[in-house]
C-alpha cells in the first residue's frame, strides 16, 4: 500500500481521491426505510443474499409479519418465533429507524480521528446518553476484529511501543506552584499506558497496562514466533531479546537507523493522541481500551473507502451479540 495515489503530474492523498468516497450522507438520507432494511438484511445475512435466517433455530423459512406500527418483523415457520434484522445484535431493542443508525455509522466512519458523543447527538438529534452508548457499541464492534489476533510471522517485521494517556492535570497558574508531573510523587495514578503491537502489513493490536513493563506477556502472546521486532531503547523491552530478533532505535539520535524504526507504531499514537486532544479531551479509566481499539481499527483500515468501512462496521455490529457492557448501561442494570 502506498501513502499517495498518483493523479496526473501531482500526488494526491488517498482521502482526497475519488476512491476514498463511495458513500455520502446525502445518499443515506435519500434512502427509504425499505432501502435501509434491505441493506441491513444483506449485511447481516450475506450467505442467503439478505433472506432472513432465524437467530433462534437457524431456519431459513421465514415470512414477513410486520407490527401494526409498520416496524419490521419476521416469523420463523420452523419454530414460530418472531425476530427482526437486529434481533440478538448490538442494535437489539433499537428505538430509532434503521436509516438513522446507518447514518450514524457513516458519520462515525467518515471521521478520521474519532467522533465525540456530543457532536453525534447534535448530528442525529438524540440525547447525549443515546449517542454515548451507540458510539461505544461501535467501538465494541471494531474490537471484534482484534480478538485473538496474532501478528507477524517468520521473517516478518512487527513494531511495538507504549504511550501514556488520561489523567491530565492542568498546570497551576503561578510558576512557583507548578509540579513536574513526570515525577511519581506528583502523579495522580490515573494515567495508563497504551501498548501497541503493529505489523508492517497494517494489522495491529492495542492493550492497556499500568506501565510498559507489564505488557511483556501480552506481546509474546500476540507476536508470532520468528518475527523481527522493532522497538525503542526503553528498558521495558530488554527481556524480549530472549524471544525475538530485536531491532532497537534510539529516538534521541534518529527516528530510523539501519532499518530499525517504530514509525508505524508512532503513526498509531499520533491518531490516538489527536483523538484525545481534538475530540474527546478525556480518555481514561475503563474506557481507554475502547478508544485505543477504535484508533487501531481506523489506522488499519485507513486505505479503505468510506462506503466499505460503513458496510464492514454494519456487518460487525449485526454479527456481534447484544453488548455485555452497554445493555442497560444508563439504567445501571448491565447484562451479565
């Protein structure tokens, strides 16, 4: 994959090219409710070309029996149970029309560095709470692609690095009252380390730890044997020499030296850092991993058109069962 696409005598970034823009919000809002339903059916049941498959018994013989309100519903002839295209998925028990959810996915995918819940609530005309839960469900769907992922392989190159996020403390006004937050005595304990494992082919896996040194077992589990691992000079990575061929780069001297570099890992952190500063302003605690996984998914799929991203995300959401973390989140009765 190349960073630029040729356009005549000039070089053009992929995001500026026609290939990157295959779906617009205008096209989504021109859809009828039936069009949106058809698209969701095709995305959820590609094996049957959009024909409904019962989530209860797996039967493929179902007929349309819409509710009096007009809401979509199918009834399985085999088990006589009712279901919809969103039954048993992250969209289960949805309150908004499917077209609105499709628009939400498109808005989310079109953002390069993330989308804040407040901005999404304004775009969709929903409450902040509804937008907050919807965005976290989208991040949960993204994370499905990373479950159990192992990157690298014999002779393949993988980069690792760590960056600290969350727990920002605004400096005091007067200089004499300011504290060096690099010192442990002046830290709040809220900052956590995001560790990224990223192969040169683009696939990546993030995780969150208290410090870089706590990530060694995670790294060994997520990098295939025989991989060539690139890392900076931090002492946290010294123990990995026993498991992998290592290439180390001293960033005080250079960003790349004799083939050793962590530029792809740094690119990931650049995206996550800009998402934190420019959109979310505060990513910490139990949610930090979700934001880290979102940045990883966006970085891995940055050369995919927005139409393909929307369809991929919709597919992930329809294949993912009801959220264990955000079902009943605001009612404080989260499903087990």
